[in-house]
């Protein structure tokens, strides 16, 4: 089973010196418990309670009594250092696992996020990484310490028993130890089946949380408070059930081992009675026997922990092993600033089984504005998303300046594209930092100029609090209005100054001031660029140099407004509907 964890041992190797000291301290603490206490019972107690005890001087007495605090101090200090250092290595291991998980999420294709809920992915990144870390560090800690303690205490038993009576006593004392394997194995099997369940249910709880918090407005608007609480109760109840199924077996292990150890000790007691063993010898033996069951319990617990870790491991591997289907080509063609001629050559694409684009061929000349129109779900966004290679074409190819987008480095390709979406996402940072995302090496002057061009400067200066560009915008930018967020997004695009611009025109109406500012900013932004615009406003559509009309994933028609209006019924009806809209 440990073989499953082997690929992840490299996380431990990075912190091997801390771990080595921790394990050494653990072994010392283990030996002090396993062998130290019984030997003390054997050698110290007889001196104090023996016949010659009255003759001891104070110094002799002190010299003997000091063994007790000494052994406990060694055990305590070593035990403390072991726990502290394991925790230290553990938190670092956790940091590394989380970082790798997070990094992997950054490079996975967008299609991956369509298949997994963000709550579940968060849960994997927090709870499952934690579980894996606990399993790894527990294994590292116990795999040497517990066997060492076991060997120490079994060695102590053999030494004592052999010294007291001989081989038979040794065998009687140790007879029950192998029986402990039975509950360890049985419970381990039960837990293995249940290990993934808890993590999965935890993922469901996080998902529900996440979804709920993101929909705070809708829940109030539709009075869904009770329904949501009920839905949440369902997943938390399922989590509790999964947890309790695990706990039921997990917690049975220690008592079962203790019962077996009690049977072993009773057997030894019987035999001791028959051979008239002295009390001091018996007490020393029982202490050693009791100590020997402690590492057995720990090894059993280790077995449980790894079973639980396995469940987490499988969920993490679903992400770690997910192929990064969209990545740099082995031999990329170096590109600088592209001119921006976009061509789709017989492109087909499907998210799952149903095609979202069918055999699309179109050319958009550099420096022109191309409007994408069509009913909802016709494939406009999908078309636009293939240009920055957010998704991979199923068949055909997408080229820019004659070069297949798959032949360029992703960073080179995407540096040439600026994106302004309908609902721009801002990070919970200052406005300045949010603008800087457009081009991280821009100077302050360039950032301010872009904000002015986007008509953002005027509202930024007037923001409540008087912090201007240093105002923090809140999660997803929720302290700004829709129009303000759009202007920030436009300013980013100004800053990026890429030859290709993808615009998703807002469907929701802005207030007239904002609307005028956004439109004016966009008019300036598109100059000299190849623009793909998912268009909703009839003026945008009419003024575009080329229009692509989508219908159910196919390109129904293409041309300019006049020819399409005259020759294409779908376009005419779409346009008339837009024109009639307020
Ligand atoms: N991430 C996704 N996963 C699965 N299917 C998707 C995904 N995104 C879009 N689709 C499907 O692909 C088809 C085309 O969607 P697309 O978003 O390109 O349409 P659209 O023309 O931009 O629509 P709208 O104007 O409503 O935004 C639709 O049937 C849609 O359900």
C-alpha cells in the first residue's frame, strides 16, 4: 500500500534533515518508553524496596531515584521535539503539495473546469492536500519510530523474561503479540473502502457553500433561504454519515488491541503464579508488555491513516494526472507582434459529444472589425475562444498571420490578444494593480494614460474614501458598478495594446453616462486592431466591416450589413430585433 505513496515521497525528501532529527527524537522517546521504564522497574525498585534499602545513604538514594525523572525528561524532551519537528516538516510538505496542486490548476485547460465544480476543487486543495500531508508525515514518523519502540520493548521483554526464568517465560509473554495483526488487518480493509467517501462528501459541502455564497442576491430575490439551508443540511448529513462510518472502525482498533494485550498479560499472570514469580519481576514484565502494545497500536493507527490518505491521494491524482492538453508545442515558432489576420479553416469543435462548431471557415483581415451574431447558444463565444486557444479545435485549424495557433508558444499567442468580457473579473486588490494586469511592466504614466483613454480616470479619482487608484475593489470587484468594471477592463486592453481584440459586448444596459463613456472608450480602443466582437448593439453590427452569422454551430452566412440584410433571413430578423430593442 505504501507503494501508492511513493511518487509523493519527494515532498518529504525536500525536508529530510528536519525529518531525520524528528525521527531520531522519536526513536529516543520510543526507546525511553519501551525499554527504559521496565528496566527501571527491574533495577531501581528492588534497590529501594529491597532488604538492604535501610543502609542506603542519601546520595546513593538520590543517585537511584534520579533515574525516574531522568528517563521521563529524555522521553518528554525527545517526544516534544519529535512532535514539533514533524509538524514543522508537515506544514512545509503541505505548502509544497498545495503549491503544486494550485500550479496545476493554473495550466489545466478551461474544459477541465467545466467538469469539476470549483467548491470540489477548493476542497481537494485544502482538505485532501492536508490529508495527504498527514499520511505522508505520519508514515515518515512512525515507520521507523514504532518498529524501533516495538523492538526495544520486545527486546526488553526477552531480556527480562530470559533473565528471570528462561525461554518458556519469553514465549508465554509474547504469545499474544502476533494476535494483534488480526484487528489491524480487518479494520484496515474496512477503512480502505470508506476512505474516499469522507473526502468526496467534504467536497460536496464546500461546493454547496461556494455556490450559495456566489448566489447571495438570487437567494434573497427568490426567497430561497429555507430551501438552501435544507439543501445544505443534506450534504452535511451525508458527510457526517461518511465520517461516522469511518470512525466506527477507526476507534475500535485501540480497544481491540488493549483487550488482546490484557489476555496476554492474564496468561503471563497465570504462568507467573505457577512458577512463583517474584512480584518485582512480574511488575517489570507487565510494564514491558504494556509498553510493547503501544507501538502496535500506533502501527495500527498508521495503517488507518494511510487508508484515509489513499482516499485523498486518489482525489488529488485526478487533478495531478489530468493531461495538460493545451500547452506549448515542442518546437514553437517564435513570434513577436502579430499583424492579426485570423483564419478559421474548416474548424469543428465540441465541448462534449454535441458539436458546438461545425466546419467553420472564415477569414478576418488584419485591422478590421468583425461582428459575430446569432441566436443564443449558436457558437459565437466558442468561436472567439478558439483564437487565444482556450480550447483545442477538434478538426481543422485556426491561424493568425498564416501560422497555426498551436505552433506558437501560448504566452506569445496570448500576448497578442486583449480580451474585454461582458462581466470583467477584477481581483480583490487595488485598482492600480488590477489595471496593471493588462501589462505587468507598464509604467505608472502608461497605466494612468490607459485609465484616461478608457474614461476610467474620472470615476477612479472620485471614488469614496479618496484613495483613487489605491482603492481596493473587493472580491471580483464587487465594490464597483458594472460600467466601472467594464471601463477598468477596457483600460487593461489599452495597456495591453495587442493587435487582436476580443470584445464581448455587454447585453445589460448601463446608465446613459456610463454607456456613453464605455462606447467612446471602445471606439478609441478598436482603432487599427483586428477586432472580434460578440455584438448585441445594432450600431456595432451595422458598422462592422464583416459580419459572421452563426446558427446552431454553423456559419449561416457572412458578409457586410447591406448584403446580409438583403440576402439572409436569419440575419434580417436578428438585426430587426436588435434595432427594435430600446
Ligand atoms: N463550457 C461549456 N461546456 C459545455 N458546453 C458549452 C460550454 N460553453 C458553451 N457550451 C455549449 O456550446 C454551444 C455554443 O455556446 P456559445 O457560448 O458559444 O454560444 P453563444 O452563441 O456565444 O451564446 P450566447 O449569445 O448566449 O452567449 C451551446 O450549445 C452551449 O450550451
